[in-house]
C-alpha cells in the first residue's frame, strides 16, 4: 500500500468513526469502508450520462419495422361453472 493511499484511508476511516459517534470495536468496519471509498474514488469513472447520450446521437439509428396496429379487444365469454 502506498503511503499516500494509506494516509487517505486512515483519514477517511477516522472521519467515518467520528460520524458514527466514536464507537468502540468498529475499527475494522470503518477501515474496510474507507478502503472501498478511497479505491472507488481512484478508479476512472464511466462516461457521464450527457456524454453517453451525445455518443448515441452521433450513431445512425437502424430503421425499425413497424408493427401492425391491433384491432379492438375481444370480449371474453363469462366463466362457466363446473359441477362439483
């Protein structure tokens, strides 16, 4: 673990501990949460929704086959009673 990463995790774990009300015995959970947050922050983010929409707009859309219109719904016959 690099010293910078370790220090960021340590600081974040301390913040989490303080926000939780400084409980005893929860240091592992706080450290694990801080590690996950620091590691997630260091990963490159996916395209923003605006950029993804712009990329889709650049691509031509394939023509979709039109579906025939449906006629009026048929009335169902009443349920038949069965003999017991």
